[in-house]
C-alpha cells in the first residue's frame, strides 16, 4: 500500500499575517517539510493573489521542492499543482 504524507496550511493567519507575503523563515521551514510531505496551501483569495502571497515560497532558492506544492485558492474550490 502506497502511503502519502500531505500537510495542509491556511495562508492568512497561519503561514502569513493576513494579506501579507510569506517570509524567509516560513519558506525555509516549508523547504524542510517538503522533504517529508507534500504541502497544500489553502486560501479564500483568488489564484493571482495567492501567487503574490507565495512569491517568496515559489521563487526562493531556499524554498520547498515545487513538485511537492499544491495550491488551493478560492477556499479549495480551485486546485493548481
């Protein structure tokens, strides 16, 4: 049986302060976590706004393995890998 580890995070108030970009310490922590699990980021915001908030996470050399990041904007009503 294949076992998959997935960890979901809410964006505003968990990974970031409300409506702000993720910072370097969060990016580095997600990098470490991505070695062990797929990471899902859920937000009530649109995809474009989610990309703005995740800019550091998605574009940093110290960021997580992007093949292990799942984005769920619009309260999970949309999905992007």
